[in-house]
C-alpha cells in the first residue's frame, strides 16, 4: 500500500474529485479526513470508506474561514497526531458573464478557491515542518492556464498554481513537497444543472479532447495518489495536467487543417 499509515486531509471531500481522492487514498492505506462544507456529504464519504474496510473521519468546515480551518486541522491532529498529506480540492464556480455579478460574488469565489489553499496550507504547515515531512496537493484547473471563461474561478485557479510553486520553493528545504493538478472537464455532480439543460454536454465537450472523452474523478484521484506517495519523492513545484491532451494543442483545429 502506497499510503500505509499516512494521514490525509482532503477538502471538498464530500463529492466528485474530493470523494474519489478520499476513497483512493483509503484503499492505499491512508487514514482519511474528509472535510466538506456540507456535513452530510462528508459523512457519506466516510461511510463509503468504512464500508470498504478503510479508516476515515468526516469534518464539516468552511475552508474560506480561518477559524473553521483551524478547528478542522486541530480535530485531525487530535484524532491522528499529524497531517502527512493535505489535498486542497474545495472549489466553486460559475459560468456567468463577468458583467452579470458583483464584487461580492467575485470575492466569494476567490475565497473558496484560492484563499482556502492559503488558509489550509498555513494551518497544516507547522505540523509538517516540525516533522520535516509533508505533502500538499492542490487541485487547480486548465482554466488557470488559459482563457476558458468563468473568470473568478479561472483567476483563482491561476493563483493556486503560483501559490503551489511558492510553497514548493519555500518549504522544500524543510521537507515539504507541494504540487498542483490541472484537470480538464471532469464528470462530477457540479455539472448536474448543466446536464439537466443539455444531457449530451459531455459528449459535445469530448470532441475537444484528443483522448475522445472527459475525465472521471478517478483519473484525478490517481494523479493525486502518485503525487502524495513516495514515488513522487523528487517531484515538487510541478503542475500536472490531467486533461486528456486538451492543452497540448487545438485538436479540433488540427482535424480541420488535416481534413481533405
């Protein structure tokens, strides 16, 4: 088992990518704390892991709130004594045009997507630095690398990438690794409203991906497992694309250019 006896704290662990990461880590022997702003979702993740024979706890936390982040980490430390792995996954987004929302919405998205990475990292780093050992995996997005709309989410995800690099160079000499994953489109519950409007949205989006499909949460979880494990012991400051080739180039344009 690649994460035997490791303690992993996963934010946004109640659904989608976060739940898949919690389950994947637990199968590899980690003791998992699933944190979510909706306690019932975190509890469900915990129950699924326990039913499969794994070790898990559920914590309710608003990761944009410093007091709640501190309480979340303290509860983890009280239960397990340490945090070996932090996965900053919690996020929200919106497909609305920038002209349709106000500064309060912008601030809220940046608080959940970017500020939370700062807060959670700040809260776990003292324990990691004391032990000279720790891994931070931040879930960014291809939106943080190019213009794909959803401006507050995309700007925040770009910030996550830069923050990851700074964490890596600042704390690498003290035993802490930090890496980011940039997924493309992932089939998660966050798409439920869009799917209700357009049941074929994933098939349409798949046309942009060289691999011919969108990602499943497990695709991202597998990448997170590698980065969290000792197999990646010499990997830090990395931005790993898990995007089916989306950012390699314009697949649809290439098809048009090569069409006879």
